[in-house]
C-alpha cells in the first residue's frame, strides 16, 4: 500500500530520502561540534598559556635590576 502511494507520488519518496539524509548530516554535525568545541578550547588554553609566558618574561626584563635607572 505504501509502495503504491510512493509509486504514484514519487515526490514524497524523494522528500523522505532527503529528510533521512538531513537527519544524518545533523547528527554528524552535532558530534563534530563537540569535537571542534573541545579542540577550540584546547587551542584557547594554549594561546593563553603562551601569552602568559611571553608577558611574564617581559615583566621579568622590566623588573630586572640592571634596567633600573637612578636619577
């Protein structure tokens, strides 16, 4: 009965196929978004850590005794 309906109106079969494909893509994107979000968090942590190290070295150079000038 359903196959007869799809044979008479093939548009519904095409729509059903695209709907299944769309659902699969959305599920894949959900999984990828979790992975990409985690990778972006790691990248942000690494960038923050290296920025901290650079600024700490700069601060050490500014505070070094040989940089103080007496008036």
